[in-house]
C-alpha cells in the first residue's frame, strides 16, 4: 500500500500541476490570442519557441533552465537581486519549469479554438458597442469554452506526467520537489516494486481517464450548453 | 422626400487591396433608405465597412450628422464600438452562445439601456420575433435569424442602420417575408438606412436614394427615380430596367375593380387595392411595358395613356432604343425598337403619349 511519503508526493504533484496550470492559462491565453490574430512576421518564430518542448528531450530543457535559473544565470541573478534567491531545487523553480515545459499543451488548443471563432462574432460585438477587451471576455472566452477545457486538462495532465525536467531543475527533495514520477523512480531503484505498482498504476488510470474524457465527452459535444 | 440640413453623410475614402481600389467621394442624405448598388467586386460592401469602421481606409474622411468619425489628415479614427450605428451582416452573425433575448440585450447592456421600453417591445412586434426570445440561434430558420439580427441592431436606437445584403443568404420565399419589414422599419422607426445590394428588385422596393458603384468608383448617386432613368448608366439598358414612382391613392372605382392613384402631374389606374384614400404607394414600371404613340389612340384596351415629353434618346443593344420621358414631373423609361423610333421620328423635346401596359405595386 501507499506510505505517507507516497501521499506527500501525490499532494505535491497535485499542487505543482494546479499552480502550473493556472500560470499557463494566465500567460498562455494572451499568447495564444496573439498567435491566432497577429499578422506579424514574428509569429512563426514565437510559434516555434512555444512548440519546442514538444520535441526536445526534457533533459535538454531542464539543463538550460538549470543554467539560466542558477546563481550565475541571467534569471538567477535577477531573482537573487529581487531577494528571492535562486530557483533550482525549490518548489517555485519546479513550477516555473513545469509552466515552460507544458505550455504548448495549453497554447495550441487555445490557438485552435480562437482561430475557429473567426472574425465575424468579433465584428458583430464591435458594432454592438463592445470594446475589444469586453469582446474577449463576453464572446471569445464563452465561445472557446471547450478549447479552455481541453487546454486545462492537457496542461494539468502533462505536468503530472513530467520526469526529466523535474529531476534536472527540482531534484529529489521530499516535500519540496519530489513528485510522483520521481517517487516511482525511487521505488524502482530501491527494488520496492509493489510500491511502484501502486503509484504507476494510479498515474496510468489517471491519464487514461483524462484522455478518455477528452476524446469522448468533449469531442462529441463541442457546444456544451 | 425632404432632407433636413444637418442629416447628411459625407464619405470620402481611398483604399487599396492588391489590384482593387476603392475611391469614393459621396454626400448622402442620412434619412430614408439609401441603397448602395453594384455587382460583386464593385466595392459596395467595402464602402459600408469603411463607414462602420470595420475597415480603415488609408485616406478617409467621414462625417455623419455633423460629427467627424474619421479624418486621416489629422489622425482621427473612431473605433467601431464607439460609433452609434447599427450593422446587419449578410450572415446574421448572432452570438451562438447566447439566446435570442441575450443577443438582443448584448448591446443594450453596453449602452446601459433597459429592454423594458415601449420601443423595444415595438421592435419585437414589428419584426415578429417575440415568440423566439428563449431560443438558441442554431434553432432558428435563416429568415428568423436575420430578423433577430435586425432587431439587435435597431434596439440600440442607432443614428443610422447599415445593412450588408441582409437578404442575400435567404431563399426567395424568406426574402419576401423580410422585405415588407424593411420598408416598414424606415417609416415607423424613422431610422435612416444604408443598404447594400446587387438585386434590382430590392433597389426598386426599398430605395429612396440610389448610389451605383462600379469597380470601386461611384457611377451615379441621386434620388431613385432620377438615377434609374439616367441613360448613361447600364441600369437603364438592362432588361429589368424600371422606373419607380411614388403615388397616392385618390379614388376607388369599385364597379371596375380599379383604384386611381395620383402622382405629380397626373394619375393612373391600377387593379383594385385595399387601402384607404391617401395611402402612399410605390409603383414600379418596367421600361419594356411602356410604348409610345404620337396621338391619343381613339380605341385602345390600355387604360393608362399619358401625355409625355421626350427628354433623351439613345441606342441600346440589338436594335433597341432607350427613351427617357417626362410625365408630369416624373421621369419614365421606355424600351422600344429602333425602327419604331425612326418611323415615329422621335426627337428630344417632342410631345408624345405613353401607353403603360402594366405596373407592379411594391408595398
């Protein structure tokens, strides 16, 4: 059965994934909106950068983050100057790394949803006295509801499932950075297979359920009302 | 039609899209229904979008009822949501996530107005949409959607209503269902309308003032009757060429099933119309239904024979002559064969008689 240490990793995983998802939605929504609407020549480049974590080995991303966030990195110097200290091997560092790593899973469904709304409802809103910001909240967000749901689920689930970035940036510190995927690794290393089974099986069931919901419930009824 | 001095739209736009250029300089009455007419690609929709601010012309000046909405020389461009206008799109463009009632209230909320007013209720009844309030847009027919879209624009009490081919996506039956609403709108609510269409029928039925656009330029702009009868425009050459007269009912001849209507400088007999004496009507006369005679025929089955003066005459396609006449104060077009024009020796200024074989009543 699960030990209290296992439960602690589960709780930590849930906290990291929830916080990361909130930040991804906060930053990813304007980014996806910009990518969906802009005619700027920078669009291709930004799209590429956002999509990079999809193809990069997590260790590569983790490695560069470690350097950037570390004492001598640009961001590390900045956070030290702010008095926060450096981020690697902290809970905050783990959240930052997760946000970057899972961002494409939030930005891409949002971008698709925004594109499918098209120009017409926005123009109609403008002729009905709604400012662009007002239109975003009263027309775009409600009409992109299923896109937001997909983005939230995928972003959360993908953060739960990460391993390489966590290990590089967060390390393996109980109650601070030790998440489920790392704990499974620890169990296997210690030849505690039955413990590993419980956690691994739990993650498998979680991921399966989440994807099943995505591909059945959400896809068959895109206009939930 | 009388125009108030301050109710004018001044619109000057220059805009380039690849190989299309819109270049217009217009002064339009902001009262009654002004139709922007042209083929696809003539720039009529782009012009309407420029007026709404949905398109920003590189060079533009737009003034409505004395307030300037755009002046590119001094960098003024009022964004669409700050322009007090109404816009009806070709596709109704209702918000799919809102009910009909929420759609109608969307704009009202933003101008902090209530929907609990006699005017709001009047518009619901005028457009016959009261029973649809709780429906989602996807459960409406095309005609119903378009009526809701018109109401949604009207309830904001706009200074003018811009309509971009609002009937183009509807089948002929639905068109006939909405057309009467449109002419009533203008009369009952007194909101000026700018109406884009490529349909001759809608021009004849709705327009008070007509602007003809071709390849991004204004070909003609003027009162309907005058513009329709201008011989330098392709409109007068078309097989569907017509003149439209505004007339008033003066007498019912019940024994013959006829109604007599008067216009400036004469009167006509029409098949009986069930309406009170004094009712204004719009009568459309096709140029192909008008023939010319030199003397009053002593015996003819045609009732409407009127004295007329020939104002202009040009050669049309395939042996046709197009004649512009004046009957009383009304312009009239006639399509006759060139042979007849020669035999009758028709010349500008000649006094003749016209026989009108048929007319249609538009409202």
